[in-house]
C-alpha cells in the first residue's frame, strides 16, 4: 500500500511526503467493430491548497467556533456589515475585516432560508445521502451561509443550531453542520458536538 | 444594501455597429466516441461558411481575431485547448484568446468578439465554442462541474452542482410557486414543449414526445426538480462570425445587427446582499411595492429567487437596442433553460413578465410558436431549438448555438437548415414524417440569454434586422 500523501511547512516552503501521483496503465477503447477509437488516461493526484486568510474559519469549526468577519472601516458605506461566509476583505472598501465570533449568534438566531434534499452526489462526495442542503440566515449578518442538515427534515424558517466535527476533524467545510434546535446530543452524528 | 453608481449603470455603447454575418453548429450528442473536438468545430465553421455561400477558406480569409469559448479544461484534460482548435482550424497566426464564464461561456465569447469589432481592432472576428463532456463518467462529470462552485465553501458539500442551484429553485418554488401542483405542472409543460420542439431540429440531442405526466413521474433529482426538468449534458460546437458594417455587407446579403451586454453576480449565492430592484424599461417605480404582500417571503432582492446578472444584462442590452417591452418588441427568444424552474425565473429577470408572474408566460401560451389555447401565433415563442433541455448544453457552445438558432429565423432559413433530409441523414438520423417548419414568420428581432450556473455570469444578445431597427422606428414616430 502506497504511503498517503501529506505535507508539512518547513521554513515557509511545502515539504511533501508519501505518494502524490499514482501511475496506472492506459487502456485502449475499441468500438463494436473492434477498431481502436481512444484510450483511457488514469490519473490519481493530490493537490496542495492554501486556505490563506480564511484559515481561522476552518480552524475555528474544527474547535467548535463559528467565525465570520465585520467591516470596521469608518469610511466604508457598509461599515458594520457582518459576513458569513467569512470574507477576508470588505467587498466594498477592500479593507481587511475584523474576525468576529458568531457561534452564539448562530445558536440564538440561525434559521433556514431555503433548502434542498439532494438524492445524488458527485464523485469524491463524503456526505451521507440524501444530502439535506440548507442555507442559513442569521440576525445581523448580511449574507446567507450554505451548509447541510444532519438531523430532521428541513423547512423554510426552521430554527437550527450549529454542530461541529471536533473529533477527528477533516478541516473542510463539512466539519460544520446543523440540526434542528432542540435536537439531543445523542442524535448528533459521530464525531460532532454542539 | 448594495447601491450602484451612475457610472456603473451607464448604458454600454459600441463605437460602431456590429453585425452577425453567419453562424453554424455541429450535431449535439451525449458522447462522440469516434470524433475529436476539432471535427465538431470544423463542422460548425463549415456550416457557417455554407450559409453565406463561401468555402471555409474564403470565410477564414476575412477573420482577423478569434475568441474561443471552452469552459472546462479539466473535462477535456487539455490546457490551452483553444490553441489546439485554433491550429486545427488553420487560423494561425491570428491573435486568439479563450473565454470561460461557466454556462455563459458561449454568450461571453460573442460579447468579446463584438467588442473587438466595435472598437475597430478587427473588422471581422470569430466566436467559436465547444465542450467535451463525455471524457469522464457522469459521477466524475458532476464533480468536475461542482468545481465551478467555491472549492472551499461549496464543492466539498456533495460535489454536486445541482444541489447548490436547487436551493434557489426551492426558494422560488415555495415563495412564488407557493408549492402549488398547478405551478409544478407549468414547470413540466416547459420540458414537454422544449423536448417537443427538439423533434424538428436535426442538431438536437434529445427529441422526445412526452406529456406533463411523464415529467412528473420522472425520477426526482432534487425535489421539486425531476430528471426531465433538467438540461442535457452534451458534446458539440457552435460559432458566430461578426463584422463591421462594410465588411458584413461584403460578406453576405443580410447581416443582422448585434446588441450585447453582460451582467454578473456572486459565485457563491451565499454572498448575495440585498438591493433595490434595477428596473427595466417596461417596469415602473412603484411596480413592486406590493410584491411582499402578494408573495410573503420575497423581501430580499435578488435573494435566492432572482438572477441579478440576468436582470443587469437585460437592463443594459434593452436600452442599447431600444427594447421597451420584450414581448412586443421581440419576435422570438432562446433562453437558458438549465432547469424548467430557472426558465421561469428568467422570464421575470428579463422582463417578459414582472417578478412573481413568470408562470403566466407559459400558462398564457405566449411562449409557444402556436398558442395552444387560441390556435394563433404565440406572442413570443421561446426555445424553438429545443433549448438546453431538448437540444443541448455543450457549455462553451450553448450561447452561440442559441444565437445561431435565433439568426436562422431572422434569415428565414429555419426550413432550409432544419428540414433538409440530407442533414438528418448526415447525422445518422431520419427526418421525422411529422417534421414541422417552426419558422417564426416575418421575424425581425430575437434575443438569446446565456447564463452561468447559479447566476455568476449572464449575457443578453439581441439580434435585429437592420431594416427594422427599433431605435430608428421610435425616432421616426
């Protein structure tokens, strides 16, 4: 078994370890008359991706904290606007925004703006199907976050509470999920907590 | 609340008129296991040459700059695919550039070509698009499409773009459709219409004679959307050739004036902020005062139920062309029916009906070639090609196919191109015995909407017979 690809940062440079590209032979494609038409091109790769200035958000959800950002530029006409999804810069004045903890706001005010129960997924999906997509609005936040519901059936206007994959986090957006307000701890998916 | 400056709302102006000289398309299929992409692109360009009685070499001799619409490099597994096609079309050493704006790629490609002619840089430019969506299985294809969403905030959520779009459909369905069975049936009617029109189009991938019940019984993709509500995944190519007035009239007898504009909105619907509704020429200041009363939950604009990018593309393009009311000023439209419900949303964004009343465009029969309720011509036939549901959605080519199909009506060539048994045969098909000429009689003006996914990019193209210019007609009055 090949060693799984992993990356460390040493002196501000990536140091890679394990197998990043897996070589598999090409296979010919023939038509029904046994004439050559094409070839398969297998490719297994691992990308290296920087979260950059959004890293505090993804680190936050792995620890049970929901972070957004707020524009505090007194000269900006959108001053005071709070954004979730977390944005690094204000979309109007382009000043770096202040990181704010929205965990309590979410616990107290989050409700479903719209939703979709999706029976299908694409390759590489890690969520259980059907996927219950929800978009969540919060008091005082000017945007509407996309996420997924892990218990119950979604409805527009339903109050929901955030849950976090704090045990063995993946450090992806899937570490943040939601359940209807009042859901007992025992009903949370494995690895998640309030 | 987002506000726009006067400068941002300036109506775009071309430095000189630009004309569509000719256009072409390949056949569209889910897969072409025995054809390379360049073979499809050559088919499209050859058809464009034949339409104006030129050889491909003659047509190429006029082209000065090339724009190539090809959305997904990773589908075809070829970076700089534009360069490959440019070489295979024998267009070196002309300057060329690739354009990528998701589902709106075809429209954006034309937008660029028009601007280069309008600026005087070129007298004739090619806009050619294609997509190769058969080089991976469907699941992998869904993943690759989902990469057009935000890779950190959306793609990991199921790797399924339909889901990111469908939440918007759900909101529209609940607020404006009021979850009514009658609304659900109206959505299904669009699929029946577009698959039905595709039966008369030899280029089309999915001709089907189906009923509303068939659509309602098709498998659920994401409720209320079912398999037959959705557009196709296609392979194929389409092109448009544009030129300045002098060159255009030298190249062909009946060039068409092109007015084109583009709009955009956030890639992540999550980032949408509230704003006032930008009004189209046929809407009044107080038009939407009671919208919330009529449709509780519609407080946010565009919220998750409108496409600001489409509204802005129409906002600019209508004023460029002098369109006041699309239903009376235009003779046909090709809309981006990615899903039946997004088709209805678009009717409102581009002012065919006011916000909240999109369904009436279908229910009134106005969207048909022949109104099924009156037996008279429909006021504004939509997607006579079959659209994305019945004809194709080969992403980079889609917007160009739409413009080509609209132009064929304005050139009065629907029958010649779609009714030729030889063309059906060349695609390995038999012309149906009940084939109908869908020509919109006397068509002078048509519109095409090219739209990306959740509404990140939209272009609005208006083609116009230069002898029947709206602006001139209004001035004469």
